[in-house]
């Protein structure tokens, strides 16, 4: 459990840095991909110990992270408007580069952190330490 939890937050942090305004660097991409792959492989081998709700949230995290990864990669690799339009031609709702960048920023600034916070609470419940939070707020 602790390795999934640790990997989740490391992966999420790497994704937020890579998808930030100052991101989109090759070294950030490689760091994210290595950590994501390691977490996903570990999760698949150990997901038996997680309840359905937590598994669904982790699956949502993996899906969101993959979608963000593909979008950032497309933004990095398409140097011309023609290349971008070709990439977007296979998508149900094509976006401009500006719209795609805004979508990535929204995902990494709000949606991924919200999902990670929900998972944090799930892990606290699984480990039965949710009462520690309650004690801290009463003090």
C-alpha cells in the first residue's frame, strides 16, 4: 500500500511539473514516464488489496495521466500548424494548440490534485488513520 501511495504522489508531482507553464521539457517527460510505468506495473500486481472505490479512482488517475501525457507529447512534437491539424484530425473534438495547453493546465492544476486528494483520503481510510485528521482539526 505504501508503495502505491508514494508512487501516486511522485507520479502526480512529476506530471504537474511537466504540464506546468514552465514544463514541457524532455527530461521532465522521461522522469514522468519512468515513474508512471513503475507505478502502473506495481499497481497492477498489487491492486488486489484495494477496495473497488479506490481502484476506480486510481484507474481514473492513470487514464487522466495518459491523456495528459499524449496531449503534451503531441504539443511538443508538432512544430507546424499542419502537423498539429493532422494530429487533431483523429480526435472527436479537435482543439487548437492554445486550447490544448489550457486543457493541460486545468488538468494538472486542478483535476489531478483533486483526484490525488480523494485518493489520499481513501488510503487514510484503508489504513484506518482518518481519526488523526479529526484530532488535528479539533486542536
